[in-house]
C-alpha cells in the first residue's frame, strides 16, 4: 500500500518501558480548572450545607442580653486618684501615650475591685442558689443533676463586665434564654456585689462600729440595772425627790403644829365652861390626839429611827428623822442612774457617727441604668451561622478535591500509597476480627 506524504506512522511503545507518573498540577489555573470541573459537586455541598446549618440555627435557643451600667463609689483614695489623673491629663507623657496612671503606680481601682468581686465563687454560688440555675441551664437536671462547677462555667460564659477607662463606668451584661430572667439576674448581680463588698469591708470605721456596738450592749444593761435599783428603792421607801419631799414634809409638820396649838387653846377655853363629859370637849380631845399622833409619825418620834423604818410608826411615807439617810442612798442610786444614762447617750452618739463613717467608706456601686427586659434578641445570629458554615464547607471541599487530585497522580508504587494500603488492610482485618468475636 502506498504511503502518502500525509500519513503519520504509528509506533507502539516498548512493553518493558514503565509509564512515568504524571506530576501533580501546581498552577493556579489548574486548580481553578479542577474547581470548575467539580462545580456540580461544589454547588451540591453549598446548598445542602446551607439547609442543614439553617435548620440547626433554628433549633438553637434564642438569647436575650440585659445591660446594667454602674458607677463605682469613690473611696478614701479618690482625692489622690483625681490628682494623679489631673497630673497625667495635663500634657504628661502618660496621657499622651494613653496609659492609666493608677496602673502605672500599681494602685487598685474600684472598677477592678468590682470586676474581681463579680468573678468570685461566692457571688456566683449566691446567684446559682437565688435563681436555681442548676436546673435553669440544664433542662435534664431532673434526671441528671448538674453540679456547681458546670453551672459556674455556664454562668461565666453568659456574663461579661467591661470598664471604660476614660469615664470609669462599668457595663455589666447578662445573657439568658428569657428577657425577664436576664434583667432580674443583672439587677441581682449588683445587689450581691454590694453585699459581698460590705462583708469584705474591714476599715477603721467598721472596727470602731463593732466595738461601740458591743460596748453599747453592756451600757444598755448597766442603765437598765441602775434604773431598776432606783425604782425599787423609791417604791419600797416611798421617796421620789428628797429635797422637795423634805420641804413639803416640813410645811406639813408646821401646819399640823399650828392646828395642834389652835386645838389646845380652844380645848382649854371649853374646859373652863363645860365638863369633861361634854361632846364638844371630847371631840376636841380626840382631834388633839389625832394631830399629835400624825405629828409624831411625821417627825419619827415614838418609834424606831432605823433608815429602813421608812414610815416611823407605820406611816406610808418616810419620817423627817429618816429622810436624810434615805436621801443619801437615793442620791447615790440616782447619781449612778444618771451616769449610766450619760454613758449610754454618749455611746449611742458615737455609734451613729461610726455608722455614718462606715457608710461613707463602704464600697458600693451606683446604678446609672437599671436593667430592663430586652426587646430584641442578642443571639444566635442565624445568617452568620449559615454563612460561616457554607464558607467552611466550601473550604473543606476545595481541600478535599485538591487532595484527591493530588492522590490520583501518585504512582502505584509510591510509598504513601503503599503505607495507606497497608493501614487500610490492617484496619479491615481488625474490624472483621471484632465482628467475628
């Protein structure tokens, strides 16, 4: 057969020459070509990932975030801190670089103190017990009770507190599944922080208040005992005010003496006219005897003169003879009662002043904006979840396609292929062995 000039001869490759492995494609155009050829697979991965991620995002619980803004109260070092801030803000190097003067000097700021109080285990446990968060955060805790450790970690992830370095305002944010619950927890955090800060207060005013409080209890008991002794003595001896009572008794004795003199004169006149059996004479004699008996009782005559015989001869009031001794005892008891009353009043004033000083030094936060139930949810952001899921899936798919293409270009006797084949075979044998057992 004639061979034309356009005929291309065919040459069979030698059988003994091995086929050289193709080199992996390394260019960017080759990688784009690989992705273009797998565009159907990439599209399938994209929409399936979008559907699955959106379904998962819909199943995630909705979160609400409540915010409280706080202003820390100034402590005793507030003047020093303000002076340092003015010096730093007056064109100093620290102000120019945006540095915190308190941090440069190693001083503790109130905001840092409250942030540490917020992170303390005591405050977290109080919040857990107050709102029963072990059941609130773990719906299956009825059958599998959650411990405090796990609940603290969940509460920490749902709570954040930031400080504005310029204004010093603290922002406390609490996230929860319910709007009202988030607001209540944020407001309760402020109460618990103030309580713990009050428990940690060990200032001089606090120690002085504790001492005065214990001393005030003793002074109250001493005053009660002194008042009781004075009242019992006054009741048993029938004495209230020795000076005025003695003056009144002297006036009463003078009146009795005058009545007795007048009665004696009238009786002598009647005895000259009438006999001793006359009615008027006997009446005046009886009156004379009564006045004499009352005068003897008042003067303390005709009976015991001991101080405890307050009535002389059975009177309901102390006699003039025993009144000075009883007045001395009354004065001692009255003086003791007045001393205890003065001590009690002084300690009460000092105690109230110590309470005022303690309240001034007590670290506390003032609420600028109270937490209210949020009107809008704070999470989850479903669009962001779907977008990140799709992007991650596409990146993983591209890596998979590139790896698969690179693997396909490896020679059959490549060490990587041999190693993977041996590992796969060994795993297959182990699986069959386990199934047989």
